[in-house]
């Protein structure tokens, strides 16, 4: 994100830029309460009326360590069903997209593992 804002900051030296990385639920709340001037999101909130500019296509990828995908003979379904998955926090648009993908494809995934990054 800093790369995308570098020209703006260069042209507007008096602007203090504060970047807060959070989840979709908190972004929507900040917009509703007029706490922020603008926000960058991967999924556009449907319940708010605002102007938007599409900056780039957003794709999600399944990634794993070197040992994780060595089971190359597994189908996509088996990968999701047999490998442990790490989920983003509640309220994350990435988490919602991942859960919708799993439901749509009728994958029977393992118990949800949670990871918190500080």
C-alpha cells in the first residue's frame, strides 16, 4: 500500500498519513462513523453508499510450506479436507471468501485452526 500512496504523499507534504490494517467489519464501522477519509478493502461493503475506485484485481491463493503440498497426487478436494487450514479472524473478508469457497465446493474441512499475528 505505501507504494500506491507514494505519489500522493510526495505531492501533499502537509498530509499526515495513518495506516490502520484491520478487518472488513472494523473498516465498515469506521466509514459509518466518519472516522476515516478513505479505506482500502478487498470486498466492497454493500450496505454503504460511497464513491469507489477499483485499483487492482484481488485473487486468493492456497499456499503451503514445502512439505504441505508434497501430496501432489491429492485432488483439490482432498487438499482442503486433509491439510490443516489457518483462518483469518472473524470479520475478515478473506475469511468469508474462504469459507464461501469451502461451502460452495462442499469440502469437509478439518476443525478450524486459528492464528493471530501481532
